[in-house]
C-alpha cells in the first residue's frame, strides 16, 4: 500500500535535502557512535534504520517494548543485513535503575537521540496516566540529558511535536515544558529537536487503527471535521536525523509547508484507504448500525464507516509548527525550516514545577486539576479546554 498516495502526495518531502547533504551525512554517521532511546516506536524505528543504513561505528538502541524491539531487529536484518559497527538492542525502561547501570557501564556516545514519549491526547484523561506522561516526556528527558552531559556526549536530540506550538492539550503542553528544560541544559550540551506532523500509520494512531479494523472486520471510524498534516515514517526518521546531525544548538527543525505538504482529513484518508483495498465506503448514522453492517457489507464490496464531528478534549482546530514569536531560518534547507532559539527559560519556574510534581509523587496523591493549574503557571496562555469527553469513550 502506497502511504504517499493515501495522504494525498506523490513525492517525498525531504528527498532534495537528503540528496544534497547525503555525502556529509554518511561521513558523519559512519564515523560516530549513537544511542537511540525509545527506538522501537514508529519514529524510533525509522530513525534507527536511517542511522543503521549509513554504517555507524556503534548503534545501541533502547526501548521498554521487548516485542517491538524484536520486530525492529527483524526489519533491519531483512532490509539492510549487517554492519561492521557495534549494533545492540536493550529492552530497558529509561526511568529504571537498570537503565542507569547500563549508562554507567559505558555511556560513551557521540549522539544521544531520545524518541520516547507518551504521545496520545487520550493519556491525559486521568491523573495517573497524566503523571506518567510528565515523567516520560519531561523528567526522563532531563535525566537522560544530565547523563549525557556527565558522559561527555557531543549532541543530544529529542523529538518534540507540532502540538507544542500554542498547545491546547496536556500532551502538547508537556512537550512545550520539555523544550524549556532542554533550553536550560543547552548551556551545558548542544541540543536540537524537531516538531512535525502526524506520522501516517504509526503505532497506535488512528490510521494504524484502520489496519486493525480491517483485520478484525470492524467499522472504520474517523472525524470528518479535522484536517492534519502527515509525514511518512521514513520522513520522520530523516527529519530527526537531519536535526540531530546538522542542527545548531537549540535549533528546532520542522517541515516547510508547501504544495508537497498539505492538510487532509482523516475521513478523506479513510475513503482512499478503503478504495485502495477494493471497498466502497458505506456511511452509517450511528455506532450500532456500523457494528451490525460490519457482519455483512464487506462480502458485498462495501465497508461500514462512521464519520462524525470531533468533540473530545484536547483536539486542536488547526496545526502549526511555530508561533509568531519564534525566529525562523527558512533559507538553509529546501524543505526543512529551522526555529532559532536563545537559551530562554525561567530557572525559578522550572524549579517550582519540579518541586511541585515531586511533592505530589511523594505523598502519592494528586488530581488532574492540580496538574492543569501547574501547567497554566508554566504556560500562561495555555489553551486547554475540558469538554468532559475523551477518545476512549468513542468507538
């Protein structure tokens, strides 16, 4: 299945930039050592493959998902085979003492890339998963940053999100706060990051869910009023590697908006997806009708679909990669824009945030309202709105 055609494109976004810089990119990768954290997620796998195929001296990859790590290795062996360099995988939780021991035993890497994240808006529905999001997206990032500084790492890359620009949900806000922590550590180590759009058919995404629904003969459900930018998994890996290798201190890379990258609705992709499989979409009026018709319609060459307006907490009306207050470099690359940053952060606010979260964890009692209030202290113009409805309450 051609992902590009499903998301309404006929060419790759970064082909020109990769071609122009390939010789230097390959030279740097082949002479360097890498640690990829969160390597078994969709973006992590894509980044790992981009590094592996350029023959690094050392490539160690870490992820909490043992099963996804197995698939990553099978994918790499089946696609690229082997390299002379030291390639190893480690099924570790980066918040654990085992991970700390792993770093202490060696930890010598030129580049550390952190792709680990809780990325779902649905993860903010309860205070406990929300606290884990804060730990993974903010504090584990700061921890691995400090370890990289201690071990003399040359460059630290961490993926952000387009949702960190004028955030309206807790996930985007957690990444925005993470960027503040990055700016603080940029005084001690060179850092860069990337904001980009939805990765088409990434694990756990709505588009990835289409595959699951077809396999399980279940209805396709999608919002018809939300349009998003999409990049392919390979493009996400290319963007991260370009930022990691070529980004100057505090640079945030993002895909330039152009005719090659345009908005498309989930419902439109669903229609393209089904027709690609040989089915005509059949629009249903409610969940009960869609579930019932899933038993018979596929045998007639049709697939039940439920396309509705979005009304859940945390959905942003539009997507943006930067704000009006950020300084841009749009000249260096063909299809990559760069946000240039000064080390702009408030030490007292970061310490206050750390202390308040630690207090909550120490007494093992907190509410979502307390965390939301703390986020507003960090981001005064935070656009969070609570609707009382969440994605887990829908089919």
